[in-house]
């Protein structure tokens, strides 16, 4: 196919910066670059029409930490890295709110509750024993007074203890993505869906090859490809699928706010008089180590069982179900990977399961490396 003059000159013309991945990281990286260099030509491409990995498929938790995940993370990484990642998430959340406005992303600080049942008795005792130490470190790192508080009471069945974090909040994933996408468009950033990058070559002028046989020229290539990065470069990143269900609307919701359970493997919240529940990845960890955006019967029926037994206490119908792909460390480390791969090729990936808040910090950190 020959391209028209218009296509060549205005749609796929050479760019100063070409970003691969139209997720939260790619879009915010493009926005930050454009605000720093208003005259630069910037394009963001994606293999799908819009970002289709995790950014439009998550649960909308504005979260930064829960106690059992911190204790688990400390088994695989240094305390410095674990607390720095939490700090990046917390400060990222504030950046998201300030830049785009609570109203435009529907941000509400309803707080979060981690529940423990008899099955997690041991984890509960560990969490209570570590609470004071973790709070002391977090108050120094985040300048917050007592992030976690233990409470014994909870209306949900079989719960023997809870730990509250009043600083976490929830947002509307769809509204947030749309707001950020439109903001990028308003800055004249060229957003092009339907181009899958296969490879690139060149040192100062980079030629990017796509599956669609369209070649793009750029001075700087920035990969914001999260879970799908291993298809392009060899890094400590593994795709992990997460599945989500949303109930029918209910007159009376059994809970409000954010909930975590079982080291963060189960999480749920209210949205528009419904319960959104995600997780259970540990139920089939081998099967869920995949980048296929499909749902599986095993996980969906486990989520449905959990919803009815642990949350609603009665049968409910499920009206939505979907999956998304997270980028996790094979080493189980959670610090995002932000690095220069070649003189003009950069990577910002491995956002993990709490990447919404983190995305704003990562998009700022990669900018510092590029300019
Ligand atoms: C089910 C689920 C629930 C989650 N819930 C939460 C939550 O409640 N709170 C929270 O903080 N985090 C949550 N997360 C994690 C969070 O959504 C992610 O960490 C974050 O969205 C990652 O953003 P990203 O831009 O790095 O990646 P992505 O959104 O995955 O974007 C990467 C993009 O790169 C594109 N791409 C990849 N390879 C190529 C290529 N070769 N060529 C062209 N395009 C390419 C993909 O199509 C994709 O659009 C959840 C994730 C999932 C899956």
C-alpha cells in the first residue's frame, strides 16, 4: 500500500518522541514531555484502538499499601525498595488528583479495610505485631500520622480482625482514562491505535517496525508496554492476568469503600450500587501467568463463590466480567523498571497490581531520564 501525502506528512510523520503503549504510563509520559517541550512532536501508539492491558481494566483502587502485602514484599526485596515503591504510589496518587482533579476522576477518600478470617489468623497476628513499626516508617516516609489502625469489629461474616487505612481512596477507572486521554489530545499529542511494534533499529534516527508493516521514524523511543515488555526486551517482568466481576445493582450494599483480603489476592469495592470484586489469581497461578485477555471459568466461579459467601451473604447475579494483564516481577520485586536501554531508547514498565497511583510517579521519573 502507498501512503497518501496527508498520511505521510500529518499522521505518521517522523516524531521527536515516540511512545509505545497508550496505558496510564504512556499517556502521562507524553503529557509530561509535551508540557516540558511544547514544540516537540510526540506520538503515542498502541496495538489496540486504546490502551488495552491494565489501565482500562483495573478495579479503580487509589491504593498504596496494605500491611500483609508489605510483610510479604519484605521477603523478596530490601526495606528501602519496598518503602520507596509505597512512597512513589502515595505521591503518585496526589499528583493524579492535583493534575486531573478529583471530580474528573471521581476520586473519593473512603478509606480501605484489610480483613482477616480464621484462615489468616497467623497473618493477622504478624500484622498486629508489625503495625507500630510499619506506621513509624510510613509516617517518616509519607508524613502521615498512623497510616494503619487495628479494629476488631466488622460486619462481614467470619472476620476476626481488620486493619484500616484511612488515606486510601477509590476512583472511576473509565472516567480517569477518558480524562487523561482527552487531556493528551488537547495538547496536540498524536494518538494512534492499531500499530503493534515488533522491533526497531538505528541509533540517533530510530526506525520502528510494526506488525501492520508501517514503519515509523523517531529521535527517541519510549516503551511503556508494562506486562507485554518481554515480547520486545528481556527484563524481570512477567505477565499476570487479573479477573474482575461486577454484581447487579442492589438496594442496600453490604459494604462501602475498599476492601483487601488474603495478601491482596482478593479486593472489592462499591461502584454505582454494585459490588466490584477482583482477584483469586492465586487459585490458578500457573494458568494466570499469561498475557491473554480472556476470562477463565475457574477464576470467575471462585470470585462468584467469594462474593456470595463473604460479601453479600446471598446469591447475586454477575452482570460484568473481564480480565486485564498486570506486569509483575518474576523475582516478585515490585519496584517499577525505569531505564535507558540504548542512547535513545527508554523503558518504563512493571507497574504491578497497584499501578494506578504509581503511574503518575513513573511518568515523572522517566521524563527526568529522557531530558
Ligand atoms: C484486573 C486488574 C485490576 C487492577 N486493579 C488495580 C487497582 O485497583 N488499583 C491500582 O492501582 N492498580 C490496579 N491494577 C494495576 C494497574 O491497572 C496497572 O499497574 C497500570 O494500569 C499499568 O499501566 P501501564 O500504562 O504501565 O500498562 P498498560 O495499561 O497495560 O498499558 C500498556 C500498553 O502497551 C500496549 N502495548 C504493549 N506492547 C505493545 C507493542 N508491542 N506495540 C504496541 N503497543 C503495545 C498495550 O496494548 C497496552 O495498552 C489492576 C490491574 C488489573 C489487570
